[in-house]
């Protein structure tokens, strides 16, 4: 079902200064360094998760995450970086 959800995904740039970004708790002291391929919950203004995406690239120079998603980025207000990776299809 996850592959089906991401089947229509296209790359969308998310400016990290415009979104609340958090990681899903894993354990104490965990730091995620390589997040390419990680699943991301895309939350709306009401705090509910609207859908999922997959981090396809990190642009550190511009402070952006490129996330493959079928959602309109304008609907998203927060990003929840998960613990699971999803292979590039």
C-alpha cells in the first residue's frame, strides 16, 4: 500500500525555514545524519498527518529537503521525519 501511495509522487522542495520539522522519537541521543530515503509524515495545519513522502535529496546550501510526495506542498505545515527508509522505486 505504501508503494501505491507513493506511486504518483513527484519531487517537491520544502524550505526548512517555512516548516516545523521534527523527528519521530527513536531513543535517547539518536541523531539522524543521512535522511535520504527516509519516510516523512506530512502534517496539515490542524496537526493531522495528510500523507507520506520520501526524502529524495537534501540541499544544505539552500536549507531545503526534496521530498517525493503526491500532496500539494501548500497544504503542509510540518514535517515528521520517520525512522524507516523506503527504497527508491
